[in-house]
C-alpha cells in the first residue's frame, strides 16, 4: 500500500500579474473542490502570494513560494525572509529550482541554508534536484543527484517526512516538451529514496514524497503516477491554466 498522499504542485514562475493570479486561483479553487485524495499546491510570484492565499483560505488549495532567503530580516535588498512568507499564508517553498541554480547563482550550499531557514519557520521545503542533458549523456546523473540531495539536506535530523518534499526535475525536461519516461523517472526516484533512507532511516524514506517535474501534462500524468516511487508532480507551464492544471490534479 502506498502510504504517501500524492501532491500535485504548480510553479507559476514569473508569469501572471496580481489580477491574473487572482483570477486563475479563483477558477482553480472551484475546479478542484471535489478533490480529497490529492494535495494541491500552487506557487505564484511573491507579489501575488497574499491575495492568492486569501482566495485559497478554507479550500483544499495550498500556497507555496518559489524562493526564500535564509535571514530573518536585515539589509538584504530585494530578498524575502521565511517569516515574511509565513505572514502571507504560505505553507510550502520551492528551493533550488534549476532556473535559480542556472540564472541566480543558487548552489548546493545556499540551497542547504534556505532549506534550514524554511524548516525553522515551519515551511515545507520542496527541494528540487535534477541533472542536465550533458550530465545524463556523460553518465553523471546519479553522482549529480547524490551531491544535490546530500549537500542540500546536510546537517538536518529530520523526523517528520511530511515536512519535506523532494522534486526530481531533469533539467532537459523542463519547459522542453521532453518528459523523462516513466521508467527513467522511477529509476531516479528509487535512487533518491535509497539516499534518503541512508540519511534519515527506513520509515522516513518510505513516507517522504518525491515529485516528478518536467513537461508534465494531462496526457502523461497517469503513466508517471502509476510508478511506485512517484508521489506527485511539480508542474510548470501546464499549471498556468486552471482547466489544464485541474485535469492533472484529477489524473
Ligand atoms: C518546472 O518549472 O518546475 C517545470 C517542471 O516546468 P514545465 O512543467 O513547464 O516543464
């Protein structure tokens, strides 16, 4: 029996003004009102977090942020603290997305600090890991993922598996229309779960949710979800439209 409740998460990236975010969130709340067996989260841009969280209040939609800074407050122009995120009604935070690693200098070390800060603030981190096309072709997939996961989670004595989400997002599959096959994804998810078992023990590893991300669409979600170690999806492009995202949630 799978003890892990699926989570379908949407990453809106740098899309939608406040009014567009509000409109989509309202539609989404109505479209997923019947869903009880799947957790649903969307991560709007910072500017829309509070408004979208207000819309989601009392519904089965949870809200996440797309990034975080690790200090509580201070002279850090342009950054957002964990406490600020909590004050908007946010429950989750995406950390170490490949676009942040690629364009904004996130490293395994800063990812580690961000995860620590999120946990301290009682936010649920969604740690993103994934190999590039070149790393896959040169057979470095597993060593890259090992480093990202182990360094990202270094120093934590986590006990509650519900308070951590891992997202496997092969960089070559993000926004490209190329999806990892269900077997490729399953192989990696199993590998990640084995690493988690080494660090946090068997029962933690069995209960922690590992999402797949990379061109997930209504037509490929059910095949992915049929795999034993795939516990949900982190969805980019297809989460921007409430109708399409709701189809993924109803996989
Ligand atoms: C993402 O941004 O995390 C993502 C997986 O994007 P897409 O679904 O568009 O590939």
